[in-house]
């Protein structure tokens, strides 16, 4: 049975790409090509896939991109030295260090080393601070910024809405909450952050007008947790066992999609929801970094 309540992340991402291409053309008319450097440590299979997708999108839009790969055993000093070199490279306007990093490397120190004006992932303390202050001159993390675009471009009214953000991670949960509660026409929400120590997460979800699931727990959000008509955004990417699948596993989100979709007012598919938006915002941030560097 088909439903008309899907939020099509791929279609919205393509609209953002079209806007970004126009800005790239304006830069190229001035002799400037936006440059994006990906840095990967080790050979994590998922990281290789994610970086490959971002590289292909960069090429399609006209953004120059390269990937630097360090060995799994690379030292923190080696990685920091590479980042300092990229910081001083005028061809590179954006730097993305792909997570996860191996245990010998302090992620916070790495993100602090990337120059704030090249931190297109939005993880530098300066950009985190600007986000909390509502200062639009910083870069916001790509996934929560993509969720905000999904909501706003799908006609979801966040003004005064009750929002349950499931997950308190630095990449999605915390910045997501910060964006939603800003004093802004496209935010102004009342936000509850739920996490592993929250008592009765289901009760918070049932009260919510919007649920944003980013806990990393396969199909955590069940139908009985969702208020009829609520908007459900599934950020999760989880691999579970499935004997019927070709490799014995399959990817699912944090939402039990099949049972939740008939109840939700709007819902993102997974895949095809949040994922394309994360890449679209990364490209947009890179172009803005180029514009700022060459103003």
C-alpha cells in the first residue's frame, strides 16, 4: 500500500544541489573552483563507501575534491601534521575528517586543528559555539542542518512544536536540539533530548509533534510510540542480520518504518531521507567556505 506522507530527501537534496551549482558557476566566473579535501584514517568499509559517495557528488557539481588516506596505525601527530598542511593550502576551502577515527587518535583534538573557516563539518569548537549563539557565520553540522532543511522545505511548522530528539551525540543529537530551539521563524521549537538514561522515552515520543530518531538502535521507534499525525525523521543507519539478504545482513533505521508510516503525518524513508541531505549540506558548506575565503 502506497502512502503520500513520505518526505523525499533525494528530491529535496537535488533542489539544494541546483542552487549550489548556480553559486559554483558564479565562483568559476571569477576563476575560483571550490576545493574539498577528505581525510580518512584506515580502511573502515563504511567510511570508504561514504567518502566515495561524497567524492562522486563533488565531481558532479563541479567541486574539486581529493582524498588523503592514512594507515590504520597512523599516529595522531601524523594526522595533525597533514591537517596543518591542508589548512595552509589555498586550493582547499573545506576539510572533512571522516569518522570513525582509530583509538590512538583524539577526535576532539583533530576537529580543533582544522581551521574553523575550513571546518565544513561544523565540529570545531568555534563553530559549535556559533551554533549555540545563533551566529550564522559559522558552519553547522551537515546532518542536523539537513534535517532542518527537510522540515522547512516539506512545510513542517516547527514554531512552538514539541520535538523529541532521540540521541545526545555531538554529531546529531546536541546540535539538532540547538538548531530547533533557536529564536527563529524556522525553529522556535520546544525540545526534549532523550537518551539511554531517559525514563520512559515512549512517553516523551507520544507527546511529540516531531520525532527525530538518532540513537543508533535498530527500529527503536515503534508504532505505539508515535502520536497520530506526528512527523518522524529517521537519522539512524544500523546493520542487522537477515538470512534472506545476499550478504546475510541489511540496513535499517532507528524507526520501525512499516508500522510507523501509516500513523505518521510525514515520515522520511530510510534510505532516501536524511542521507542525501547530509551530502547536500556538505557541498553547500564547501561552496560557502570558498565564497568567504575569496570575498
